[in-house]
């Protein structure tokens, strides 16, 4: 049996949801190029596109808007009594804790409930950690706007809502990435949507996946000025560290999501201030990686400009992984529904490299 380390190059599922063309730097979501959806589709319209035909035969933007609003209210009622514990944890752990409290017997459709819960729990944990009273969801607001409203307690700026929505749609799905694969594995055992979404979140929080953007900002802060970028980054790679926001398992060219998000950042007043410096750091990183990791074809990934975008709309870096989950939950739930409809139990094999009992007995004498 051939071993594929990290399952690299292994095709483990058929999907009608998304396709990552790593050689051409193209991302196709439900038959659309990413660039056609991001910036034009609302969060609800993109979610309807993913859930259409899987959750129900007909799913419209307006029905998603209405039912996500109802689901946010249900999620809020579940969360409110647990905030004293959740607020003692890092936001992504608080989110994990609150998600774990949802029960399989919950009568509301789980793909909607988990999607709603991601926004409600994230906003509630962040406010509670800041010592602020929770803000109830407003079911009549669109999902992204209501998240910023629950987070700040005020009416969010239109440009911030638009940028956040562009981000959430951009990261909604991405082939069989680690968290989606984790979710599909769990769904394949018929453990249910809530457990599968939890598994996705647990895989997402790692710094090699969704936990990278916070460290991207830390790196920019540590570099400070563009003239220090190259020597700083060279030293990091020499020490064996990874440059956060660069490299990808599938893309051998620039991640198309990086440009979509960069364009969204430059539309923001707050983003304009930092973009020039970030571009200089990015160029320095690409030079360093080409020189010190020749032949690996390491380029900018989605997380570099994610960091700038989420920072520009005023989100704290500790919220970046939970906010990523708010977008990616659309893909997770669609993959879970698809897996439940058409997939088999996912059960690969391992290669045993431990001792055989005969060898062990021989050594023991
Ligand atoms: N910085 C420095 N070197 C890198 C980087 C990086 N960002 N990425 C890969 N490399 C090097 C590795 O050290 C390795 O070098 P070696 O051959 O000398 O040992 C070589 O490139 C190949 O690396 P692998 O670990 O085989 O690459 P893999 O496909 O497993 O990794 C990953 C992909 C995890 C994304 C990696 O590029 C990385 O760690 N990037 C930084 C973290 C990051 O930005 N994560 C977000 C990814 S996007 C997302 O998940 C939403």
C-alpha cells in the first residue's frame, strides 16, 4: 500500500461545492468563479447557493435571511446562561464550548442553527471578555450586519458590513481543506451536523489552517518598518519558522482569495493606511521564500490580506479564527449535507511501523 504523507494528492470525495485549481490559481464555487461572487453576493445569497438542492430543493436568499435571523435568536437564548464560563476562555475556545452545548435533539434545522450560532457565540464571547453586556440579535438585520451590531452594540458602518460580507463569501468553501475534511469524516459516521461542525472548528483553529491571520499581524508589528522586513523574515526562515500567510498545500501560484481581499481592504479608509507597508512586507517575504526555499513555489495565501481586512474593520486579532469559522461554516454544512446524502464511511488505513510481537519478544529475551 502506498503511503501519501498528509494525504497529499489523494482524492477522497466527489463534490459539487467547490474546486481549487492550484496550478492556475482559480477557485470555483458552485459553478462561479470566486471573483463573480465575492463583493456581489450577500452572505445569505452565497449560503443559499451552497445549500440549494442539499438542504432543501429550493433555498432562496430571502428564506435564508429570515430563518438565519430566527436561528440567531435561538442560539442567543442557549448562550446567555453560559457566558460566565465562556468568557474565561480564548474566543475560539469559548466558541467551541458554546457550540458543544447545542444538542442533537434541537428541532431547528442544524445547518441553519450552527451557521447562526457561529456569529452569535463569537460576538457574545468577545463582548463578555471585554466586560460588556451581551447584545441580543436583531432577526431583521442581515447576518453580517447583525454580527457587527451584536459585537459593537451600535449600527455598523456600511463599508465594514460590505467588507466583512466579501470576506465571509470568499472563505465560505475551499475544496477538501483540513477542517472540511474533518467535518466530512465525522458526518460519514452519521454523528450529525452539530458534531461535524464542531470537528471542523477544532481543525480550523490551528495556526497552519485558520489560526494564521493573528500571527500575520504580529509579524507586521514586529517588523515595524519596511526597511527591516527582509532581514527579519530571512532570520525567521533560517530559524525554521514558517512565514504566516504564505504557502499552501494546493496552490502552487498566488491564492486568488488574496487579491479579492486585498481589493476589499483598499476600499476601506482604515485599510489604506497599512496597505503600502503590507505590500512591501509581502514582496520581501516572496523574495526570501524564493531564495531560501527554492523549488517549493511558496506564494501568498488568503490569510495575509485576511489579517489586514479584519483589522481594518476593527476586529481584534483573537477573533480572527472564530470569524473565519463564521464564513467557513457555510461550506462545512453544505459538505456535511452532501456527505450524508451520497458519501460512504470515511475510513483510510495506516501503515504500521511499530515492532511485531515476535521482534519485541526476541528483544525482551
Ligand atoms: N514559510 C516558510 N517555509 C514554508 C512555508 C512558510 N509559510 N510553507 C511551507 N514552507 C516550506 C516548508 O518548511 C518545507 O520546507 P522543506 O522542504 O525545506 O522542509 C516546504 O516549504 C514544504 O512544506 P510542507 O510542510 O510540505 O507544506 P504543506 O503543504 O504541508 O504546508 C501550509 C502548507 C501548512 C499552509 C504551509 O505552507 C504553512 O505552514 N504556511 C504558513 C501558515 C499559513 O499561512 N497557514 C494558512 C494556510 S491557508 C488556510 O488554511 C486557510
